[in-house]
């Protein structure tokens, strides 16, 4: 089924690129979203079954693919608004849609990959797609960001491949040896601990460029700063989740050995360094997209810290991943409207948004409160569970340190938000040039409301998928 999905997606992408017509790519986009949702439903009904020797319908893949299916719906709408505002060339629009289909399909392939080499190839495809999407409008600044992202991502992918090679050499003692996650987990206890640790470090380092954490986070931050908002809504959520899946699969292998406590310490250190760097960098931000990018870094750091606690933090980490995906996607959709009002992404060029666009400002404020885990945000529930796991697990100093950093982060982000909403309207603002769409904030209200509801009334299907994902670590 997944190979059929990928084949149809590739065909759609080629047809849209070859026939640059708005009717063609609008129809193709709608069909692709329907196809993607069909894959999610099909894989949920086939939960636990191998689609092939390379792909598997497991709970984590189904959960994250469902989130991507949800985000693709508003992405089409906001991409259309982006075209009307900034892209006047139909051919460029077609290329944009074509690349987005490739990106979303490659991300889904990462989710479902049972073989770590297939996962690696799929992640490399996302690098090429994102690089094109950053530079699709052929501006000078995005060119620099695209090359930086392509170079550092390629370096990261190469580092991760070294880790995969080490795993391959350690698992090659049997005639039935392969590079599936399940097989590697079954023989992990027979691997040399030194080489297993080395492979884990290399893979975590390499995929950190997708996960948006230390050490290779710089390329992702710059990419998000200049990428169009619809693209950011995917690469800041679904692509980050793909990086998480890649690290999670390898962690599930290491977790079967006595080196699991060592791996947890590595995740803890990575999370603490990442959240510390995000806090420091937030004081230097001058653009809203950069603020959101470092916010993503903060939240992924929290997820890694929760994983490092062990069983007590697993549920909180996965729940936080789900809520962050929905909220951050909505925030980037709303920023597309902010950018259309002020024709700038710089903080200094904004102000008075509450007066200019009351509905949009309410959506933006709700999104900020949600991403900062302020009640009634569902992220408050997941962060509460993270700190509960830290304190109950004896990580008192770590918990207090992270709380202090989060307090600083809240202060910085709220101050920048207040500037946008209530500062004086900038002299450069031209009311006649502001792009307004009265339906543009609807998707954000739906996403943010969903996070609030899910935080207090999580459906059985969500909790079941999370608990089944936790079982993958046992």
C-alpha cells in the first residue's frame, strides 16, 4: 500500500510540474490530501502489520502520519493565499506544489520505514525538497539559507550514515542479518557496547539537523527564518517529527541493552544544551519566524528530556510531540497573515496588530498562550507530566533549571507578542497594501481549540496509539 501511495504521489508531482495550470495543481493537491488521509486510515486498520520488508504500520507511524494528514488540509488553503500574494508565475506555483507533495511523501516514508536505510534515504529526499522550497522564488537571501540547509543537512545525513554502517557491521554475524529496526533490536544485546554507543551518538548528531536540536540546529533555524509560512508549517512540525522518529527507532534498539541508561543521559544532555541555547538566542531575535524556530528547538529539547527520564516520561514526551505539532502549525499559518499585513517579518516593522486585525490578533494570542503551555493549553498538561516525571525520577536540579529557562522564554516571547499586538502602528504600514482574507484565521482557531480539547479530553484512539508506541521501547 505504501509503495502504491508513493508511486501515485510521484506521478502527481510530475504531472503538476509538467502541466503548470492552476486547475491541474488545485485538483492534484486535493487528490493528494485525500490519498494521504486514505493511507492514514488504511494503516490504522492494519496496525502492527508489515507492509513489506522495508515498511511497517506501527502506532508511532500512524499517529504522526495522521497529524500530517490534518496539517495538509489548511496547508493547501494557506499556500493558495501565499501564491496570490507573492507568486505571480504559474510555473513556480506548480513547482512549489510538486515539491510539497514530494516533501510530504518522503516524511510519511520516514514514519513508516522499518529499515533504517530506507529511513535514511527518505530523510535525504526531504533535504532536497526543503532546499528547493526555500529558494523556489529565486530571492538572494533564501538562496544563502537553501545552500546552508543543503550543505549542513548533507553533512548530518553523512554522519548518520556512518552510524548506520556501524550498526550494519555489528549485526552482520547472522545469515538472516538485515537492517530492520525489529531485527537490530533483537540482536542489540549481542553488539559491542562501544560500537553501539558510537552508532547512537553519530545517528543522533546527524539527525539533529532535522530534529532542530544541538549540535546541527543552525541550518534548520535559518531555513525556517526565510521559508514561506506554509512550508514552515510542515518543516517545523512534520519534518521535526520525522527527525524524532529516526532517533526514536535507534533509541528503541539501544534500549534493549544495558547501555540504555547511558543513552538516556545523552538525550538529557542534548536536551539541556538545546533548551539553554534556545533561551540565549531568543534574546537576540529580530524576526518572528526565528522566534518560532527557537521555540520549536525548546519544545523538542523538552521531549528529549522527557525521554531521558525513562518510562515515567515516555507518555508525556509523545503527548507533547502531538500538541506541539498542532500549535506550531497554526502559529505559522497565522504568521502568514501577519506578514501579509506588514509586508515584513521583522519585529521592528510591526505593531498595532490588535487594532488592524482583531480576529487575527486573537488567533495569534491564543497560539502564543498555547505554545507557552499556559492553561488551558494542552501543552500545559504535557509539560506538567514532563516535570512530574522529572521530580518523581529524582531529577530535581534538572527540573528547577528547566523551569527557570522556561520562565525566561515566556518573558521574551510574551514581550515580542505584546509589541506586535499593541505597539504603535509602524510608519511604513500601508493599509491599502495589506492583504486581508476573513477566513484566514479559521484554521488556527480549529487547531488551537483541538489542542485545548485534547489536553483535557484525550480520545481513546490517541491514548491507545501513544501507549502502543511506548510498548515499542519495551
